[in-house]
C-alpha cells in the first residue's frame, strides 16, 4: 500500500510546520509526517522550512541570526488564517513531545535544511533529540545535502535516511552507489521522467509534492513506496477509492 506523508504537516489546510498542522495530521491518521529543521543563533533546533522567517511569520530575518526567545515572539499562523493567529514556531523537541502525547505511531521524516546553510553540529543536535526518549513512532532523517546524510549515518547508522533530490542524469547511478540512503524523495516531475530507472533502484521512492488527484492516482497505480502531499486527508480518501476499485476488478 502506497504510504501518504503529510508535507510540513497538513500544509494545504493548516499553517505549515506548526503544532496545529502536525496535530491535524495525527487526527486524520496519516501514514507519515514530514517536517523541516533549522538552527537558531543560540543553537536550538526549530521546525521551519525556510532559512528566513519572512514568508511564514510576521517577522523578518534569518533563523540563524535570532535566538529561540526572539523567534518565539513572532506569529507563525496568522499569515495563513486569523484562526491560527499567535501559533508559535515550534522546536523539534516540542513536536516530538506532541506526537508522543497524541500517541502517533507512524513515520516522522525530519528534513535537515543544510543545503543553503550548513549549520554546525545540526546532525548531533537532531540525533540527540530523536534518541532522548523511546518514541511511539519511527524516525527517518532526510536532506538534500549528502554530506549531512553521511554525518548522520556516522552518528546514527541505524535510523533510515532519505535523499531529497530534484534529480539529474547521474542521480540514479549515484543513489545505488551511496549505500547510506534507504529512500529517495524525488521531485515528482523528475520521478515521472525517470520512472524506469528508479524502478531498478534498491531503494524506496517517495515523490514530492503530489497535490492533484491524477498525480496521486498515478502513484497508487505504480505502487510507489509513498508520496508527500499538502493534502493528506484528500489523498487518504482517494486511496480508499482506489483500493475499492481494485477489489471490484479482482472480484470480476
């Protein structure tokens, strides 16, 4: 069964990478949740996609130039809807605790955003947090940065790792060679162009970002490991419809 990952939480219906978005993802019983992490000026791991807070908060500036206290003072939800006004930027520790409190038991993918800023010791900080408790869910690390994945493997060789890539002519060959990674999170357009080559990989393939019903249906038909979507509730309903159709066909 193709797994459905809530991209930055339920990003299509809630402010991305917030506790509200992650709580909604748990409520709808999604197979996986994906989030992004950056590091603050005072070395705290926070959940945010961009290197700056400009797009998704009422503040400005780079994450790395501000302390956690300064970041906690901005609103990370009001830009999306007044209903989510005063939603804070969460720390990774807060998200982990929330998921445990909600008894989430599926997959959490933590993307380390080191492709623009290679935050010092981010790998050690993330691994320390993911190993702080016996969480009821499983963790996968991901990154565009292959050096980050290599460092993670040296620190934590057991936890699965995913390479996030927009794809290139050498990606498939290199992915087979790079044994550190277990999964490829491939740009959907490149996934379509390179489907035959990807099928030969000894890796799980999880395209992003799959938001239209035809694209979702294509993923179900091609039995990909999973896909990331901003609309996980819609994807879950469509998967049920696909499974019903398959049962109907099988019974003929």
